[in-house]
C-alpha cells in the first residue's frame, strides 16, 4: 500500500512532474527515426497541448 502525504508544495511538485514527463516525451519524439519531420512536428504540438491542458487543470486542483 502506498502512503500519500499532503503538503503545501503539492502543486509545485505536480507541475515539476508534469514538466519532466513532457520533456521525456518531447525528447523521445525528437529521437524517433520512424517519424518524418512533419509527423514529429504534429506529435510535438499534440504533446505541448496536452502539457498546457494538464498545467491549466492543476491550477484548479486542491493540494
């Protein structure tokens, strides 16, 4: 069983983890040799939109 701890820096920690996840996805897309440059740009745009959505949603969460 995993134990959760609540603290005042929850939002900052969440934003940091979202950004790390975004950066990993972005780097993996850039290194993917199976995608063309246009496909990479499309996928990067989708990942960026998802990141911005998660970032916006995190502002409404209670931590």
